[in-house]
C-alpha cells in the first residue's frame, strides 16, 4: 500500500550579496520515512527497522471496580510490550447521512420530509460543532504477540476487533496527519513542518506532550477526566513488563537503602523526613505484593498529541491538559525540539520515540483504565442524542441484530419529556422506513401522526374496530402462542380473573375453534361458536358482541397489513379508564398478528403501560410480548411514570413486582429521564445506579436522561431540530 508523499518547501532566495545561485533544495522526505514507516501489509504496519506491528480496536466499557480488577489481571499476565492508544477526533457522519437517504421511504409528506432533511443538517452541524468527538480505543503490539494480546483483552471482558487492509491504512494516516480516518488522495502531497513547540500537519497544528512527572497517586479513571474535556487528541500509554525477579531485587535494594538512611539518621539524633517514611512504607508494601504475585512492575510512558486549527486554540488545549495533571501534582513536558519524537510516540507503531519511562505497579496502571468512557455510536440507524460525558453522538439501530432485542423501556416522572422523546424517536424511525404503532391513552400522539402522514384509529368507535382473532399462520408453535394470548385477552376483557375451571374451558373452546380453517374467523364468529359451546362464558363477553363495546372488535376489522401506514395511533382517550387495558391488548394483539404475517422492522409503543400491568393477565401478556417480539422484528417500547408501581409487589391483588422487572429485563434499552425523589431509591436499586447518578436524575433538565444499553450507562441529551420540534411537540388543549 502506498502512502501520500511529504510535500517539501524550497528555502527562501538570498536577497542582496553576490549573484551566486542559490543551492538546489533537497527533495522532500517521503512521508513514510518521516514517520519511520516501511510499508503496510494486509494485517500489519511495518516499521523501518522491519518490526511488524498489529493493531486491534477495543470497545470501551463502563468503569467500575470489577472491570478495574479484570484489567489488573490482564496487566499481570502481560509478558511483552504493549501500546494502548486513544484517539479523539471530529466525527465523520457522511456515510450515515447517505444510509438515511437510501432508507427514506418515497412519498413522505411535506412536513415529514422537511424534518428528515433537518436531521441531515443537524448531523452536519455535529461534525463541525466544537467539543463533539469520536473516541476510539486501540491496542498495539508486535504482530507475533497480537493474538495473545487479543486473547488477554477478551478475558478481561473487552471486545476486540483486529484491523486489516483499508481500515488499518486509514487509521495510520489519520494518526500521522491528524483528523478522522477517511479515504485520502495518495497522489496529493502533505506539508509537514516541525517547529520548536508544535508541528504543522497540512492545514492544522499539533503539539506533542509527555508526562514527565507522574502524580504520586492515581484515582480510578484518571484519564477519563482528560478525555472528556472535548479536545481532539491522541493519547498513548506504552507499557513494558519488568520480570518479577528483577522487580523484587530492585524493591529489596530500595528498601535496604531507605532503612540504612533511617538508621543513619537515628544514630545522628535525627528523625527521618515524612516523605522518606512514606516512601519506605510504599516500597515495603510493594515488595511484599510483588513477592506474592499480586502486583507487577512496569516501565510506563504516557504521551499526548493535541490537535487544533490555530495557535490560540492549541495553546488553550495545552493549558487545559496541563491543568488536569497539575491538579494531582503531575507535569506535562512540552518536548521542545522533540515534537516529531512525541508525535511518533502516539502513532500506532508500538514505539516510544520519546524514550522516557517511569516505573509503575499494576494497581496504579489499572487506575488509568484507558478504555473508558465508552460510546454508543454504531453509525447505523439514527441519532438518539448527544452523550454528555463522552461528548459524542449516540447512534444505534435496535433492529440491526447486534442487540439482544429491539425493546426499549422509558421511565420518567410527568413533564420530564418522555412523550416528546418517544415521538421524536418514532418520527426519526418512520423517515427511514420503520413502521410505527402507538397505543395512546391520552390522545397526545394524534396530531403528530396526522402531520407525519399517518392515521389515527379510535377503537370502540363504529367503523374503527380491530380484529385480533384472525390467525393465518398454521404452524404449531405460533398457534399455541396465539391461543394463549387470546385467552389472556379475554380474561382482561371480562375484567376479572377466571378460575381454573373456566380458564380450562376457555382454552378448550379456543383450541376447538381454531382446529379447522374458517372463513372470516373474527370475534363475531368466535362468539357464536362460544354460545354453542359454553353459554356461561359467552354471557361474560356479551358487551363486546351486542353491547356498548360491540365496535371494539369487528369481523371486518382493519387489516393493518394491507393498509399499513407510516405511523398508526390507537387513540383510547374516548374509552373509560377501566376499559383501556382491554383495548390496549386488542390493539397489541392486532399489531402482533400483522408482524407475524410479514416480519419487518416495526415499532410498537405502549404509553402508560402500568394501566395494563395492573392486571395479572395483562402483565403476563406484556412480558410474553416482550420476549417474543424480536422473532418478528418487532420492537416494543413501553412508557410509564409509575416506576414504583411497576417494580413493587401487591400480594393482595396477586400482582408481583417480578412481572415489572421481567418486562424491564427483556428491554435491551432503558431510558431514564428525570425521576421523582420518592421513586429514586427504587430506580437506583433496580438499575444499580451509583449515588451520583441518582442525584443527577433528580435534577437533570427536561430532555436529559440516562440511557442503559450494552451493559453501560450513557448520560444523553435528546436534541431535536426546529422542524422536528414543530412536528412532535404537543401542548395541552391542542386539537387532536
């Protein structure tokens, strides 16, 4: 693989003096030679000295004590030099914008199309916005140790992906020249100017720094504060393990030296200084830990390269980075006249060109933990928000198959923005072809659905009934599951729990009814069959056949599959509260029937899910739906402000918090917006939140929240464009 050439600049001509011709300028130094590169292979970077280097990308993780312990175990198992590299650079969302345009359905309404276009504008703004960065983690070693390094990282709980070919080439060029990994014109020259205190790489400046004086003590996640400052940088930590025998001998010699100094001071009537006493205690403790195999010693070196468009910005970033280390009595060296060596130390070459080392123990290095904070940016799907801690876009696709399921739980107090965030997610989903269904108990989603080109159905109103009793799939598993769902639906419709005898009779009738294919197998036909089979059961369902609720279920029914819209809202605000659980189950079962007939990305939103979870049959139905939804590419999103009720136990009504917890456990994504003080302890216990996050959830502003996904926590801010805001915002009293 070729690399761009380094563009040289001729020296200025001599002004005045003799007419002696100026000497011919030397040819520009090839860029690979400038950065000590020989060439690139498919799986390795080859340095000038012939060393072949392998590079792997590492997925970040949330920082906690167990992960620190696992990382310390990884360090104790290292027997070869390793470079841990962190790169922060502006995001490149171009491919994501292209994918969104490709997925955009044809014939979107004017306002929906304008909202989709405004999202592209927001993504372009994020690429230029100061402080919004991509963060990528890498592990680098000589190629002969690459597989062993990957194995050790996996054992430490980290996800590792070796880089090859074009991806490796883009990373190397971006690390050398700064910026985002992208395709570059190999024939174009690049001007590199090395100055006393900085480097000019093309059209921007860079400054290499080295940690000359380390802090005496390191807090867990020490580097995290520097990386979340929103500065483009490359941070490299070089590690070389010291053999245990050599480390033990060195520590024993230091211990003897300190003890000799202590004895000499005492013989002269002096006391040992407090610094010397602390050093003696540290050396003694560390020697014992090394001899027991709990600690190891490492040669460590930390280098940072900052990137900025101009000198003023670079000076500001340098001051912020220096202040971060100075707060713990550390000191960054400016590497005067050694900027090239500093830059080389932050390239993925497993080369410490700065050649300055400090001896550290395992625990100190583990507290650095460079693979945090993590990000949630898969560049597929759509924008969910901005990560407030990592200063990065939150982008994911719940239907891409990389997640446990596409289910989302939204838990928040009233007025915290849960409906707004849900409607925004629905809107961004339909602009890329995800069909949405919303069960809306208060009529909040109707105006958005109509403006977005969707439809609003009012179950219970004549002509808008639904028909969940049609079962077209005849495989045994689907038939068994659907019969169980319909039995629970009928129990909720009745409004009371059927006894064991009646439940068995109902199950028998359903099985007999669906044993033979029937034309128009809707509720009316089932009711007539039930009258012939079990008159007592049929009397309980009479209101839905001939009474005031006869329009809720219809033999004609609305065929959601044949007339599927971008978004369908089931508006239940006309129904009495006690009837809404039954209507919710009717709507949900109808959507499930459509999903079973034609699996494709669909989103089903159930607002105020607690209204249905109050009934044991409804709770069982929702848990079953959450478990089965992924089989038909259906994403279930449920919303509630009754967090305590969802997770509490009520033995008097045979409702247990296990159903609510089971529902949450089957949601791959949990969005916690602002919480009430009365419920924060319940939320904290349920999601194992530390006290600082609990306090933040009590005081965060509207639209901010905590997204739980992939075992990590992401504090995010939900950001909408003016066009999206106008489309999804709902004000009390607004016409439905």
